[in-house]
DNA sequence: CAGTTACGCTACGGCTCGTAGCGTAAGAAG
DNA sequence: CTTCTTACGCTACGAGCCGTAGCGTAACTG
C-alpha cells in the first residue's frame, strides 16, 4: 500500500518515517507517555512538525505504530517441544517486551484511550493484539499435533477457547508487570504456566 | 484522620470533596480521561480551581480517588457456597465495574501513568488494588474451610500463590474488557472459572 | 476578641495543540 | 526539459490548559 498505482508527485520519505518512529521510542523512554509531545518528537527526528501531522492523526496513532514495531521484532514462538515449554516461553517473551520502558509506559495509555476511540482500538488490534493472538493459535496447533490437547471440532467453540486463553495469558502478564509491578521471573512464569496447563488438562479430561 | 487534634482554623468542606469527586466521575463519563481537565471539574463542582489544587497534586491523584470510591461501593464477596461460585461471582462483579464508562476510561490511564510515578502507584495500590486482593484472600480462606483447597503451611508460598491468582483473575478480566473489548458474559465467566478452578485442583492434587 | 486555615476570584506566564500559508524539493507525465 | 502534483521545512497563529500567586472574605478555635 506504499505504491498507489496512479501515484504522482513527490513520494513520502521512508527515512523520515523511520526517524520519526525511532524518535518516538526514544522520547517514550526519556520522558514517558505523559510528557511526550509531537513537537518534541519532530525536533528529535529532525523533521518539521507539520510532516508528522501529515502522516498521523495524533499522539495515539503515532505511539501505536512505534510500539507495534517492537512487537513485530520480538514476538515469535519457536517450538520448545511441549505445550508447557511453549507457554512458558511466550510468557517470558511477552514479559520482557513489557519490561521495556517504551512499551511499559505506552501500551496501557493507548489502550485507555482506545476505550473512547473505535478507530484507535482497531489500529491496536491489527498492529499488536492480533499478532499476539496468532501465537496462541500456533501454540495450540502444535499441542494438538503432539497429542497434548484434543482437537475441537466446533470452530466457534475453538475460537472462544483460544480467546479465553489469550486473555488469560496476556492479561496475567500485563497485570503482574504493570499493576502489581512485580517482575515476571522464572518462578512466576513456571507457576503461572503450571496453573494454566493444569486447567487446560482438567478441561480436556473433564469434557471428554 | 479528618480530625487532627491540634487543628485550628476553618475546616475543609466535606461537601466540596463530594462535589469534586462526583464531578470528576461525571466528566470522566462525558469527556473521558483524555479530555478531562481540572478546570472543567472545578466548574462542574461549583468550586474554585485553586481549591482543587489544594487537595490533589494533579489529575492522576484526583481520578484515582474518584474511581476508588466506586471500588469501595461495589466490591464485596458474599459466600456463594463454593469456590467456583465465589470466583465466578467476583469475576462478574469486577467485570461490571470495568464496564462502567468512568472506570473503563480511567483505570488503565492512571495505571499507565503510575509506571513513571512511584507515589501514584502506591496510591493506586492502597486505594484500589489491595481491596481487590483481599477478596482473593477471603475466597481462599473460605475454600480452605470448605475443604476445597489445602492449607498452605509456608506463608511465603501462600502469598505467592495468592498473588498469582489475583493477577490471573484481574488481568484476564481487564484484558477481556479493555483490550479484546468483548463482554464478560455468563459464558465467558463460566469458562474462565472452570479453567482456573481446574488449574487450582491440578496444582493441589499434583503437589500433595 | 485575635489567630489560623480554607475558600472564591482574578490574573498571569508558559507550554502544547493543531492549522494555515508560503516557498522549495522530488518524482511522474507529457 | 517543462509542467504537474505532492511532500517538505519553516514560520506564525489563536486557542486551550496548566499550575501558581495574590488578595479579600468566610469559617472555626481558643
């Protein structure tokens, strides 16, 4: 979508895009969400403030894109051999991401704003949330191939369960990190994973 | 603490306190966190802006107190007869609280700010989080009396488990409501509770 | 009564916002 | 190369909010 066919005129500078998003992350680290201003970001990026407004509607959208880059780079799900190991791995990975000052200060802020902005919520979903959810789907598919989890024939029920697991994992890690403000160390990750895997096993055994 | 013994001079108006906190909640509903200004709150409360600044350091502290009142009024844990019913009850109750526009727009915002403000985090903890966590402790104590959960002799381990359960419950509900933006209906509450109770049972059985 | 503290009101400098206007720069089409 | 179109940098602006200071008045205490 960077190449609208009939596009004429001077193209947008991709370098400016990078500089702006980099500057946004830097300012997030140094000043935090609350004191981040578009003027400051523009100055750091070596770009005119108007250029910034031509590409993003405001602070929210800019920060979502800046943070989404981090999720792109640092979320993956290598096969660790078992459901338990896969869950524990993604928990640690997500926790490490949330531990960065850029994401810690920004993620909750844009989510809060999104409760009153449908377009922003959709942007967050497609840029961040859906990528996380895909890890859950991938993890489940692997567990099913290994025989650790049963196949769910009903697609609606399967989707509901995946959503539930996603909310539990992401929610617990976020709450632990941002609200309780305690570290997700190895002990917590193991305990949480044990709880979740135990619940999944109970559900699989109980309903079968 | 409203009656410092040697206190002299004109006392602070309790009515003004109420009016300000009420106005804060009203503005949160109508304008949301982002557009809430202290000037607007003062005007609605029929109070001078300076009066507001004499009592609260800023927007964050004010909103925490305004929201904390709601938690005080709407969080309780009647004995529903079983661990499962108690958990499902608290999940529904917390979800209903998060579904209010005042809390939905404000809670995540102040949590986001608290990542860079230790005093604010402490205020949130004592005014909101600890009250929630007490419900977890109460629910566990009841379940132990009923024989549904084993007594944990090690107090450190017991505290860790309670923290874990708290983060899982609160985190999942928050994530479901604010990030996934899906309702916590009866079906979700049942599914989540089943997952959690199953995990607890597995942990109790596995370690015993 | 005097002493002390809270209140309402006004006013202010400072900062950020988001936009408009203008001249210039960079590709695309002829 | 010329013309067209769009992006860019820069400046300037009104608007809004912030947080504080100053002052006179109100309320309660000893």
